[in-house]
C-alpha cells in the first residue's frame, strides 16, 4: 500500500516550512559540506557502492587501492578477476559482495550503454534511478547516491542518520519504508539537486556532531524545534523512534555517531 507521507503532518506547506527551516539552521551552523565536489564519474559510482555498511575513511582506502592499481574505470574493473578485485576493495568491508556488485554495475554499463558512463548518467533522473535499481546489488540508497552525487540530478538520499534525526524531531512519514521517507522530502521540498546534495551532507554532519546515538541536545542547533529535546526537558529518556540500526551507518567510525 502506498504511503501518504504527509498524512500525519499538518499540511504540505507546513512540512515544507519545517524542512526548509531545518535545512537553513544546519547550513548556518555547519556551512556548505562540499560533498563529492566535481569528482563525479566512475569514482563517485564506485564510492556509492563501496560505502554500503562502511565507514567513509575505509571507502577512501579502497578507492585509493583501486586508483593505485589503475582499476578505477569500468573497463579496468572488468579486466580483473573477482578475487583480485575483492582484495583491492577489502578495506571497505564485505569485499567479496562489493566486488560482485562493482562487476555487475560495469557489466550492465558495457552491455546496455557500450561502457559509456556518461550515457547512463545522462538519462532523466527517474529513468536513471529505475535502471540502477534493476542492477544487481544496487538498492535505493545507493541508487539515490549515484543519481544525486554522480549524475547531479535531484533524488533525496535516505539513510539511517536521516531516519534518526527526523524521527527525533517529530517528522516522519506514515510508513517506515525507504520510499515513504524519500517521498516525504521529494514532495515537500523544491526539486533541486544542489539543495538535496547539501541537505544530505548536513544531515550526516549533524548526526556526528549532535544527534548521535546519545544525542547532545543541550548544544544542538535544532533544540528549539525538536520534539525529543522537549521530551528530554521534561525528564523523558531520549528516544530513537526510527527503529533503524545505526551500527552500520555509512561514513562514520565514531562509536557514538
Ligand atoms: S535536539 Fe537532540 S534529539 Fe533533537 S535533533 Fe538535536 S540532538 Fe537530535
């Protein structure tokens, strides 16, 4: 059953105002995060695949090993055998599975786009997302990472940090599935790749600085508009309403991130 992401919220205008207000506060507090600025291309795609269940510094190690081996292109990936590739991406964890996923992506690219990444990334955002989702090993978060950060097209990325922060703020879709969360942002916000890029990066930053597993509400820039902070002020225990596991959240090594 399709979710109506705004059904438990006052109205779309109100949700838009709240999401925009949160974005403005985070941007004012942390400044532009400059994620994957201008790198684009296959390195961004590989990073999006390797970052699944991995800390970002470990992904950077894996990317560096691929670069040093001259294997940071689809053609080079396909010239390696799977075991060899797995060893190169070993620092990112789940290296056998990730090697298979990289190979599957490169095979799809060769089979359907003559190996031309630009042709794939030039597809309209929704078509690109659908193509990625039908490729082995690419789930919605990875697909949205690629659409947003490799193709620079608007697709809001949902991760465990997003669910954690917005659940605590008291803003959540009616249903917990990925598409309901994504729709909540996509419907309420202006469709703007630059903003989506920055918003997701700010969410990750905020999850590390303040809204970690144990939230630091006293020093949080969102304290004045947060449902959990209000609960805490009345001696309630801070809650994680998202139900998500953050142990494997990407781009962090911090024990309380
Ligand atoms: S006030 Fe606390 S729970 Fe709310 S966003 Fe900030 S750190 Fe998270």
